[in-house]
């Protein structure tokens, strides 16, 4: 049994990660901005705490004593490049010295490479109306890639998108970016927890899809 801290536990990916971690018998700290709104997350093995993923001191205080961290965060009120880059820096700084050796970040397929080596967002016909959001995610990934840190980070994203109504199959496979690829939140969470329990990828952006 491990102790896992999940930042952004109130969102769909975060909730799925909390559920999968509990199913495997881990102790979970679920971090949200306002715990009063997420009382349904609390159980005997899940503690809900307030925290700020852009504040290294808040991260350090919450994460101390945990074995791994998952970040599934987003703040629509902050410019994406500012938020994702700031969160990445704060996570690396805040986790340093806490004993948390593994950081899993929920990423975006748009900034994952296709089989040709081109980022999905730069392929012909890919929607561009949210490019500012794609670039925000890219800025966060770049912070991780350029950092010198002892934290063993991994960005995991769907290879295409989430199947928002998809059921759990318990299966997935790694994949390059492909716009038509899909994975359920439940199966995505399986990939996250597998990479905590038995790390196989390190300091890269990995895509997953239904297996």
C-alpha cells in the first residue's frame, strides 16, 4: 500500500484516479480548491484537503509523507500558459525534499507526437480554435523537460481524447497521437496507477488508448 496525493481530484480524471487508487488499496489525499464542494470524495481511505497547485509551499506541506503524486489540474480563470507552466514549476519545487519520487501529470493529446513526429495540433485539419489552450499545456510540459530535478515525472494523455461516456474495460495500450483514438476515464486511471506501482516510462509524454 502506498500513499498517493491527487491534485485536481474534483475533476473527471482526478476522480477516476482517486477511485482507482482506492480500489487498489492505497491511501489517498484528494486536493481541491474548496473541500466543502467535494465532500463525496471523502472515505475512510481518502482525505480531502484544500490546496493550491501553483504554490510550492502548499504542495510541500500537503505532499510530505506521500509516495507519489498525480496532477490533474486546470483553472479556467488563469491564462493557460501561465497556469500550466506555473503549476509544473510549483510541483517540481514543492515536491523536492518531501520524499515524493514519482509525479504523474495528466496531459493533452494535442501536444503529443503522431507517428510522423508532428505534434497532433499541427496536423492538417486539426481544430485550431483552442490552440491557446494546447500551447498552455505545451508550456507546462516544457517546464518539466527543461528542469533538473530528482522527481521522476511522466506526462500521460489520451492518444486522442477521452471517451466521456466510456465504461471501464481494465485495458489500455500505449500509442502515438491519433485524433480518432479514445480511452475512458476509468481505463486512463488504470494507466496512471500502473505507472505509479510499476514505473516503465520516465520523463516523457506518453499517450494511451483503449487496449
